[in-house]
C-alpha cells in the first residue's frame, strides 16, 4: 500500500510539473513517462522478456530469497506505475 501512495504522490508532482512546463495541453506527458519507465523496470526485473531456456536457467540457479525479492521489486514498481498510467489516460482523454 505504501508504494501505491508513493505512485500517487509521484503522479501529483508529475502533473504539477507538466502543468508548469507545458500547460493543460500536455499535462499527461510527465506522469505517462514516469509510468512507462516503472513498467519497463518491472518487465526487466521480472525476467518475463527472456527465452524459455534462459528462464529455466534463471529459475534453476536463483534461490527462493532472491526470487521473492525480485518478485517484490516487480510488484512494487508496478504499484508505483499504476497511478501514473491512470492519470495519464485520464488527462489524455480529458484534453481530446
């Protein structure tokens, strides 16, 4: 829940910064960029973009603690990205 709140606060700062820099026309740029960056971090750290043999090798050599930590970081970065993406979509369609 803490990371969701962090995402909301980052989203608020991004909206305010976008409003100062570009006005209401491009208010969705910074929250969207932040959201996509955190989704990219989540994808990379989850290991979901590798081939099957690489996934097998990763799962065979990593410990349970490392896997739990990797999954936790993946989940936390998604929780930070979620409010940013929601705000971006909301303001994008609000301005159309």
